[in-house]
């Protein structure tokens, strides 16, 4: 079939999808600061590709890559209007590559950027991110959603409360149960670490949701394990100024593995 | 040289330029209404390509094509923010393909769209369009600029006055002198037709700038000639409720060729 016979709307859509993929191929997660700056001129175009819906996954992935470790880019991406269409992509659910990629991009945008953390919450991202968590530890969508919630919960009471109120704690505890070999469990421990930071309501809710036993289990992975490090952080925040939690953590057998971790830390 | 060795900024710029050209190739001046609608989804992306400056000429040409005969598209193009970057491209001057293409796009956007006519004036387009006129009848930039001013002068006193105040009348009269074989002269006659419409200050200024003799000369091209039709329109508006102009037009020998045109009209 010659190009003339393909309806123009379809040719335009395919062209835009290819363009998004080509721009995405010019990016990667490990770009240098100079490279990120070089690609920044494509940000407004990527955001329009995201909004238009043709090539949205590729555009979201490129945006994810451009947002990593670049405050300038994460601000430019927000200012170009990316957050609302990324949140819209989340709605496609855990079976959708676009939703997974959008959750990853929101993780990048929320990381180390308070303005973005608030803008992402205000755009309605928390409920669909929590819905993605339900897909469980084997789902990349759930892992990326947990990571986005981890960043969103950082240093902001409003977000910590909103994430709890949206029902995130129970499915994060389910992810913990996948154990130290699971990236999802590690990330869920990180999310709970931030959710428990100086937030008494969350400390109580996380204990009541049954997080302490699986967090203690993650400690067993030992020094050098990301899972154990994040679990130790979460248990530290849960016990801080909270005697009920301190007792529960002791009773769950945390002392011995924490001592092992501490000894490894002291010797390293 | 492999693609890896080309600096990333250059690769991104070249990619965006190619993308603009590919989108431009999916458009043309003679698209059907359905085709225009099919391409409308690319409008925000084209506007970003225009703003980014890589592939700006191709993006401006596509925008020109999409604006022809489509009120929906001309509104969408304005709302997507095209007018300011098109005006910025005009500044490159008559030797620049980008400026010529931008003038053409502004012509499309101003045509039959009052909101755009005002927005284009407010964005500061009139002075650089008048500057392009100075390149003379052999210049495509001057021809496109005259066409844009023609559309801008339609049905709006504010624009008619602003165009006169920016010094457009003298260079439009120069373009008239290129004669009926010149597209620039035909378009200049069209612009003067609109500038003289119910605007006494402009009627006087156009006569004083020496337009009447070259307009009468264009009449000689006879029925079927665009140049003669536009010149007759201009002379009609110049003479309307203005005895000084009526006398000057008579003295310049307009009656005989106007009678010829009228007779041809009556028989057609």
C-alpha cells in the first residue's frame, strides 16, 4: 500500500509516534549534565507529543530520562505542562505500558523537587498511583508507582497524609512481603520510610497495617542490601518518638539484625 | 562520522529540523477540510518546533498551509502560541527564507479572522512586515509581507491606521509600479484597496504617495486580470466620498479603462 493510500490522519499519527521514539532514542537515564542540557530544547515538543497521545509512551520515557538529576529540566518539564497528561496516562492501569512509563516519569519529576511534588498531588496523581500498587510485586507498574509515591512522600506532610488517605499503606505492605530479592519490596520500604518521617498518624497506620514483620524480615538481607538499608530507615522513623512502635519492633525481633547492620556499618 | 561522534545538541537540532520537514510534507495549500482536520493534531507540535527555532521555516510553512480556509485551525494555531514566534522570524529580514515563510503564515492566519488580525498587530508584526516591503517587487518576502498587510487591513480601522503609521503606503506604491505582470503589484493593489476602505486619512495618504497613476496603469491589464480587478477596487475605495481623489482619478485617465472593465463585467 503506498503512502498515498493511508488516510492522512493515520499517517500523521504514525509520524508523530515515530518522532517521539526518535527523540526518546536520543535520551537515556545516564546522560551527563551537558547532554541533558543539549536535549532540553526538545522538552516542549515532547510534552506536546505526550498531550497529543501519539507516541505518548515514548515521550513519557524521554521525559523520565530528562528529569533524572536535573532540577532545571524537572522545572522546565512542569512548566511545559507535562504533569496533567502524565497523570492522565496513569489511568490506563497496570496493564498499560503508558501508565508504567508515566509513573516512572512522575518519579523523576517528584525527585528532589518540592514544587513538582505539590503540582503532581494537585494534578490528582496519588489515587491512580495507589491503584497501580494493587498490581503487586511482579508488576513493573506497581514498582514504578511505589517509587513515585516514595518521592512524593519526601519532606511534605500534605503529601504524606494524602498518600495514606488514598489507601497506599496496605498495598505497600503487600509489596514488602515479596522479600529482599524484589525491587518492589525495596522500593515499598523506601516509600514507608518517607511516609513515617515525623508523621505520627502514618507511624500508627503503618504499624497497624502489619508492616513491621516484613520490614524486620528485609533486615535479614544484611549489610550491602538496599532492601535492608531501606527497611532499617523505615523502622527508624517508625520507632522515633513512638513507644508502641518501638515495642512492636523489638517484639518482631529487629534488634539482632539491626545490631548486625550497625556492626557492618562501623567496620566499613 | 558515526552518529555517536556528532554532538548531541546538534543531533537533536537536526532531528527536530527533519521532524518539522516531515510534518510539513504532510500538508499543502490545497488540503480538503477533512485533511486539515486530520493534521490539526500536529498544530501544537508545529508551534513548539517554530518556537524552538530548529526547523522553524518548515514549521511556519506547515502552519501557513493549515491556516488556509480553516477558521478552526487559525484559532487553534493562535491559541497554541504561534503568532509571537512567527513575528520573531520576520525580524530576520527579506533575505531570509524563514522571514518570507513567516509572512506567508501570518497572511493565512489573518485571513478571515478578526481575532488573529488584532493579535498579530498586538504582537508587533506590522513594523517588520513593512520593513520586508522595502525589498521590492522582485522579492518573495515583500510579496508575502504585502499579502499579510492586505489581510491585516481588512475590516479594522485600528489596523488600517497602524499600517499607515508604520510607513507601509510608500513601499506599497513602489510595488504597484512593477505593473500588471507582477504578483507583488497585484497584491499591493489589494492591500491599498483594504487600506482605503472607509478610512479618510488613508485615502488622502495613498493619493499623496502617488498611488493613483500606477493603479490606473494596472487597469489597462483589462478584464480577467487580477491586477486590474484589485486596482479597480482600490480606486473605488479611494474615490468613495472623496472629491479630491475622484478628480485625481479622472485626471489620471481612469474612466476609459474602467468603462472597458465594466463592459466586460456586464457581458460575462
